[in-house]
């Protein structure tokens, strides 16, 4: 049910402002502990502002009754991803301590799925919440890909960029934008991307092993996207054939 007045959405938007405030506090903590440089600060602040602006716009459009406990979990994950983004941007100046980065990524990955369970148990699952969760996941994978690519090479960026390339392709090929059926395999592959990139990132593994781990992650992702694209193509062709054959069936029907 939509809210009737624009003022009614203000309490919900205060939560996004609180998230931006939490992001700035986290950046201040990281800056104090590790001495983060200008690139890290600027990137973190841009992330905080962009997240607040995008969420505020989405909330004005969808007008939910309340932000909801599940979206609060996702917002907390977004704050952690903002901290990771700042550290990765700062890593081009000097390698950040592994502990803060690994800790934030690990917590963000552990909380992935918690927001979905909370939404289902509280009856607050929404299309907005699902999209919010997906975008946070995708951006975390992109940032981790950038971080790992410094060590293993630019080919790692294929992992982080694949979802965005798919979205861009869907603007040119509308059949790619059709809804996909639920898939445990797809969810598993997506969840493993962050785990495998994290394992290869902090130089815990020798170079050949780390490269092999990330290659496995890329292969799984290519398989998952390829399977989905194949399903969408077959479905679109079947639908086109059905529309084209409908008049014929009507003509020959008794």
C-alpha cells in the first residue's frame, strides 16, 4: 500500500540519512586507525552520498510504509561495503592492513542472506528490498575484483563487471530483461564469488593457487550467466514462435 503524502516518507528517508552518517563515522574510524589518504576519504564520501541519494530517490518512488528490519541489515552491509571501497581506493597509494578489510568483507558476506530471512520471517519482503540487496552484493564483488586484479591482473575484473555488462546488454536486447526462475545454483555461485575473491585478495595464498581459485570463480560465473542467457533466449524464441503460430492455429481450427 502506497503512502498518500510526500511528507509520510520522511521518517523512512531518515534511516538512509542515518546510514550515511554511519558511513562517515566508519570512514573517520578507518582514517584514525590506518591513516587513510585523500583517495580513500574521497571515494568513501562519494559512496556515502551516492548511496543516500539513490536510496532516497527509490523510497520516494516506492513509498514504503516503513524501512523495515531487513533493509536495515542491508543498509548495514552497504556501510561496510563503503568502508571496503574506501580501503581499496586507498590501496593504490599504500597497501592497507589486511585485518580491517578482511573483517568488513567477512561480516558483509556473513550477513548476506540474513536480510532475506528477516524479510521473510517478518513478512516485509519487497521488490525494493530484493533490489537493494542485489545491488549491494554486486558492488561488493566489483570492488573485490578491483582489489584482487592489482595482484592477479585485469582479467579478474571480468567477475565484477559481468553483472553490469548483463544489465547493459538487457537495454539493447529486451529479452534479457525477462524475469528468471528461482535457482539455488545461481544463488550459490553468486555467494561463492565474494568468498573466493576474499581468499585470493589478502595474499594468504601463493600466486598460482590464488589465480586458480579466482579462475574457478570466473568459470562458475560464466557457466551461471551462460545458463541464464540460454534459458532467456529459448523462452523468448518460444514466445515469439507461439505468437507467430497463433493465427495459423485459428485458421485451421475446426
